[in-house]
C-alpha cells in the first residue's frame, strides 16, 4: 500500500514544522494571535465580572476624552473596561514574552516601551466602547459591550504586534 506524500513526510506535524521553519515571522504572528486568546479570555472574564459588580454605578461618566452615558454603562462601564484591559495586558505580557517570542529580555529594560504601548492602546480601548455600544446596542442589545470588546481586541493587535515584535521582545 502506497503512503501519501503528507504521511511520508511527517504528516500534519511535519507540514506545520516545515511552515514554521520556512515562514518564521508569519508563524510568530499566528502564535501571537493564538496566545493573545489567553489575554482575550482574561479580558472577557474580568469585563463580565466587573460589569456585574459595577452595574449599579450607571451614572454618566465624562472625563477628558472618555464619555460613558448611563446606557453605555456609565462610571461602572468605564471602570469595567479599564480593569479588563489592565488585567489582560498584564497576562499578555508574560504569555507573549515566554511562549511566543521566547524573549529573555530583562523586564526593566523594556517596561517603558510596554507601558507606553499599552497606554496608547488602552486609551483607545477605553475611549472607543461607548461609541461602538451606541451604534450596536439598538441592533444587538446587551451584547453591545461584548462587540465593543471585540473591536478593542482588533485595535490592540494592530498596535501591540509591531511594538512587541520589533521593539519590546527583540
């Protein structure tokens, strides 16, 4: 019985290893996104728990560029998105550093750049939700905060990947 070409060359695992060796940057980007899910899960869990505990803090909140009406969660919504973001970024730093980038860089040497990166992404991630919620809530109701969080995650990848790849974890 003749073996297929894939079986003869190590099957799926062999194909994955070849792809990883032939395209290390693409592989690293794929792994970055897969392992970002650890932070994503952290983000959602903290968001949902925070929203449940802070639902009574629904008075409108407005400070600087942040504007959360009562319908968008008010002060509780602002705090919940902020807590979720901070928790996710702490988890993300350690997962990306060890698992994806295999970096041994001393934290004190890169902490400034990481804090700057997550601060910029964080400002966007805390500023953006009320706008996404106001657009999506009429269509999806209570899922609007979840959709706003998904939009935040995409924005974070666009900001975090290049900074982590080329500045922080090198």
